[in-house]
C-alpha cells in the first residue's frame, strides 16, 4: 500500500473456495482478479484476506496458488490479525480475545465428548478446532452449548464447510475482527470508500453482518451459508448472490455494485497501439497498467494465445527505449530493446502447458513530472523466475500507456515462499 489516506476500496475475502477455486487447476479466475487488482486498485485500495487457516496453512496455500500479498491478513477465523508484508501482529486484538476465554475448559469438554481434533497447526491460542460430520453436527453443537453453559462458559461455535467446527472466544470471528479493523480505520480517519466482503461458507456469515459493507456470496457457496442468508431477516440488498464461482464471482459482484473498473485486463486483448487505448492515464495507474499488460502479453506470446504478428512484437518492443539497459539477476547488463528480437523464436513455446506470469506488489514512485520508478514482484509458473523488478520509466507519447522503460533491474526473490514453484498445479 502506497497510499496514506483512506483506501478507495477495501476487499475482505475468504480464501478457500472464495478467492481460491480448488477445482480451477490453472487458477484462471484468481489470475483474472490479480490482474485487475494490480492494474487498477493496488495503488490506492486495500486487500484483506480473512481465512480460517492458521499462519502455517496460509503459507502452505501461498506456496502453490498465485495469491497476491494482502495489506492485512486475518487468520485462524478472525483470531489473528497481521499487518503488511512483515505480518506485524495486532497484540491489542489478541488481548481483547482473552476476555472470558478459558481454552483449557473447552478442550476438556470436547475431549469428554470424544470429538476429533484437527491437526496441531490449526489449534491456536484463541481457536480450538475439530472435525464433525454433517449428520451429527446439530446434536454435537447443542450438547457442547449445554455443557459450556453449565460451566459458565460462553464461547462461539462456528460450523463451516459441512465438516469443520471452530470454537472461539465470544468476541472473535471474521465479523468481529473486521468490525475491530473498521473501528480502527474510523478512529484514524481512514474509513474505506467502499468495503466488499466475500465468502462461501459458515465462518464467513458474520462478515455480511458488519455495518456499512456490501458482500458477495460466491456461486459455489456452501449450504450452511445459503441457509444463513435465507433465514437472515431484514434488508439483504447489500448481499449479492453470484452465479460464478470463487474469484470470478467477486468480479461479478464488483460489476453488480458498480465498483469501477471491474473488467480484468485478462478479459480483453492487450492494447497493441496507442490508438487502441481508451483514456490515457498518467503516473501510478499508467505504470501499473503497463506492468500488468506487458507481463500478460509476454505470457500470451509464449503460450501462443496472441497472433505471431508484427503488431504484437512491436508492442513489446516499442515500450523499451532503444538505449535501455537490463541488469540481470546474475549481474550481466544487456540491452532489452535489442534482445527482444530473439523473443520471436520463443513464440508458442509454452503452448499447452500450465503457464502464467503475474505481478504482485506493484509500487510506483514519482521521480519527476515525467519519470517514475516502479517496483514489483514478477512470478512465473513453470520455469524458474521469481524476480523482484525495479524499472525506471519515462513518459513517451507513442506507446499504449504513454510510457517507455529505460532501466530494468532484476533481483532474485529469495527466502520467499510463493506460487512460482514447479510443483504448482
Ligand atoms: C480452515 C482452518 C480450519 C478451520 C476451517 C473453518 O480450514 O484450517 O482449522 O476449522 O478453516 O474455519
Ligand atoms: Mg471458504
């Protein structure tokens, strides 16, 4: 996040079966969302992931799925809030959750009932989790509630995905964690212009009840969330039932709520000439567009998804200044304007493969009226490039985004577990 003021848009999204479609092995819908977010929103908006996963399983998911780096990650069903890339924990929130929380007593009662504990990584300071079969869920929940009541305990029980039972402090959960964040933003005078919450299962229900949000229940939602929606009294116009699955359902909701722009750069051909561009943009937005569209066009060229034409090649070449330099991660310096010619022979080399290139963490800094430094992470699925790139770009009228790349400096992204590995789906 480069902005200091209020986010224009805040998207708060669940991960499993909302942002991430486990049936979409190429992650096509997630990549559509990623491209839109990076090109249009990242510079002034806030992406929040709200997941049931512990930090351990969150990173495990990131290692094989092209998830962007969120501004805030809320994990373990709203019991852990982490800020920024270095995941700074919100200790204030954790302290609030201690209120009336007796973890040992909860474990004791569950053990008496012989409940099946989830794996160790998912047992957290303010979350105890079990597997409970759908057919016995109602009975188990009722019995637990009785026993807790008898002991003077009042935890929150959430059943999700027709299999997971989470027991949390009464003040915890995805909804309360979001409400807490909203209070913080308000106190700082940074209330987002619009907040869109996105979910598919039981533990997401609370998100839709937070004040001043609109929400999308994705097309593949679980029965328990649809049932909650059906039973939920009052005005529901702020909740959109998408027909499309997962991230595509989020894009559908952006259109429904008229959150502009909502068309992903992956949903139309990349502009090849200055005449194809609708409205010229300047600065950070133009630079972000350029990065997203350039990487996308390279991906399409390598996959053979665009014609092997002079226009496409020219689009790739014209944004490189004839005297530009590329400092490679391994130290060599070359001229990309000349090198791009050898790119001809790679046309279609990734055809039929699960291949994608995407950008994460695009940041733009204005150097002067007509020049910018852009930094971003470039990820490539199959192959071995996970680069951190820094570009120096300058205004140049005859290109689709009005920019020309002067200097490209790449560095290996190290010690980072991201979705570029060969093992990715
Ligand atoms: C994630 C967590 C699990 C939790 C479930 C539902 O799968 O790993 O512990 O029960 O979400 O919230
Ligand atoms: Mg989910």
